[in-house]
C-alpha cells in the first residue's frame, strides 16, 4: 500500500455525512459512542493494514491538536 490518503476521496461526501448523522439519530451519547467504536473497528478490519491504521490514528491526533478550543 502507498500510505494514508488524506486528500478528499469520497464520492457524494455530503450524502455519506447525512447517512452517518441519520445512523446516530435517536441514540443516547453512550449508544452513539458505541456505534462509532463498532464502525471504527469494522472499517479498520476492512483496511487491514496496521501501518495505514497507525498513520490514520496519528493524523487524527494531530488534527485534534490543531483544532482551536
């Protein structure tokens, strides 16, 4: 694999985002957190490359630190 792709790469991203929000509709915070955790593990399994997953975790941590409070 060639590394983590951080460029826009999702067709119909707005539709995906709407579907993601709909999946959380009516859930409690705990249920929503659990859904996110399951989704992350399912997608991590699909990716299946520990190096890419490590890069993604690091990118997510860096983006968090760049977000103004």
